[in-house]
C-alpha cells in the first residue's frame, strides 16, 4: 500500500522551531515512501531562507517531491523577480520547476502555478496555462490503468465557500474540463493555510495547511496529510499540531467506482 506524506507552506523565515522538530519526529514514525511539498518553501525567497530550506531537505532520509509557490518568488526585489525569478530556487532546491516521478503504483506530476506578474493587483494568485493542461492530460493518457495519478500544484482548484475570497487558480475550469475522465485521481495543493479534502468532478482535491510556519489563520493549526491506498481505495488522514505534537484529527476514506472517486 502506497503511503505519501503531503506537507505545504513551510515558510522558512517564519518557522515555528518546535513544530518543525515535531514534523521531523512524525516523518520518522510514519515512514512515508515519499514526501510531497506543494510550494511556499520560503517566506521572502531570500538566499538565507533558501539555505535553511535546503538544509531541512538534505536532513530528510525520505525522498521528496516539491513544486514552488508564490512566496518562492521575491516580492520586493523587483529586478530579480522579473529578470531571474527562480535563481535561488534552482541554486538551492532543484533545477526543475515542474518535476515528474513515477513508480509502478503511482505517478506524481508537478506544475508551477506561481507567476511573476498578472493582470490583477494581487500577484500571489496563481494560474494553470493551456500548455500545462495539455501536458498533464497527455501524460495521463499514456499511464497504466492501475497507476494512481496525482497532480501537485500550489494554488487551489477548490475552496470551501467561506474561503472563496482567496481566489481559485486561474484557468481552473478549462483544466477540470480537460482532466475530467482523464484518469486524474488527486490534486494536491496548499496556499490558503487550511486543510481539507473534497471530491470534485470525480477527483479528490486535498489541501494541506501551513505545516511549520506561524502564519496561521484563527482556529486553524499547523497540519499535514497522510495519503494511503491505491487506484481503487484511498484514505487521507489529516494531522493537526496539538499539545506539542502532530496528532490525527480526521480520516476520510474514498473509493473509486466507474472511473470516479466517492467519499465512503
């Protein structure tokens, strides 16, 4: 049975040290085969923050899969943002902004949804482009039927109604239309610092909150998700930081029927 750990929005530069240590303890206990990180590794995209993040990643004794978020672009160093926006990411983290990874049991497809500018005032918003949609859809068309298909992005494809002011990812409707019936099983993301799981158009949308930072919303603790199962049945366990450790908060079970996922 596949076991994946989904963390997000670590925000080195705003780290809660005790929570980071608690995450490291949880990783040792849970022993996932892969750690998925859905963006915002840093707070201000400085070299110091990237170095701290790189030290954390190098300390893991577990493979990891990571995509960038909007905070991994410089906000205030404008020349850097427009001329060489991913210089520090490529220097300290990895050269690939859209990694791919595949085993017999599952395939991870990463996309970079952060943009250095947009036709709106809030440049923290993300977008999925037509070429990214086409690439992901084509990739899944060649995948084995028994292989679990996971898309990893930073920005949300669905939000609970009370959080919709945070904005969904641009290009979402075209993406979901293309992904519907393509074999995509899960979309993993972060950005809004809340954790939830929701079935949308037969696909599971799973969000992790901020796992290790102090940038918390009211009544919303640090969190991560553990995904276990296969192409037919999945369990997503949401863990919250409580009383000095990460504890299981809620577990949701899903089953796949006629090519669509349903919550059990």
